[in-house]
């Protein structure tokens, strides 16, 4: 059975990584945090860039461990994992890297916005801690940022095309831990449904796409996803 899974921040909250929009999300506690991951604010303000690097430094993702939901998905044979998360937990749980499509990139790599030179987030953070307010690219002096896709940036079109193909070609499309408020990721639900896939949504709160689902599950993700995966593997 061909299974494609779309995951969002909710799958990683049980690993200690807070989400953004949920009842206890970062932006509800401090709406100003959104500037740290918004491209035009980041590119236009050196102080926002410094704060953004420190925000990445303080992320629980550096030490987080995959939870039962990540491990259950990794055990699904030949599943495609399309994730909005940047924490790398699917790969750490054992999902093959070539079958994990990171729509929003990941937080561990860095790139120069001018010349494209690749580096590591940890290196930029070390430079901040050593006293540099706004570490620039060693190759050209351009602005560095993590390899996450910030708000206001376009997704990698090649990754998105593969995600659309995975949604269109699956028999079961599972949504886990996402509010489905961010496009174009949310549109993968309708793509899968229109192609005839069975759609299952596992999320703590209702979503705007629940009416397209064959099944909606509000149980805790760490319980619901292993149970669902066991049924799909039968």
C-alpha cells in the first residue's frame, strides 16, 4: 500500500519542540518571534538576524529525540514523508533520507543569500557567541541564513514537485500534527483526495480540511500514529 504522510509541528511537540500556532505555541506567547523567521525582516535588520541565530541556538531540536510517532512512521515500508518541520527527527528515527521531503528545509545547514556558499548553522552561532553581531559569508561577505524556508520565501520547486507527485500517487494520505494553514503544503490534502486517496487527519485541533478526510483523529499523536501505522501495515 502506497502511503504518503504530511507532518507538521504537532508531531514534534512530544519530543519537546514547541509549535508556533497551537494553544501553547511560540507566537501566542510572543508574537514578535515571527519576525525572526520572516525573510524581509531578517534581510533588512542586522539585529533581527542576530536574534534569529540565537533563536536557533536555543532550539530544543538540537537535543530532541524522535518520539513513538516518528518511529512508527519510519517503520512504514516505502512511505513518503513530506514534512513542514526543520528538526530532522524523521531521519533520526530511521526514515530513509531520500524519502523525506523537507518542504521548509532544515535548521542545521546555512547558506549565503548572495553566492550560495554552504556552511553550518553551528558555525554561525559560534561566531555570534565569539562576538560577531552579524556573521557574514566568508566567501563574498553576503548575508548568511539557515537553510530553512522563511515566511516570504518560495519553497524549493523541485522538492514541492516531488511532494505533489507523492500526494497524487498514494493510496492513503495521512496528515499528522499540522493546522493546515500554510500553503502550498495544505493543498497536498486536496491533491491526494482528488486523486482518490483515503485521507486520514491526526491533529489535536480541527482543520479547514477535515471535510475532505475519511477519518479525523484527535487522540494524542504519540498514541494515534503508532496505532494507525499498525493498521496500515496489516
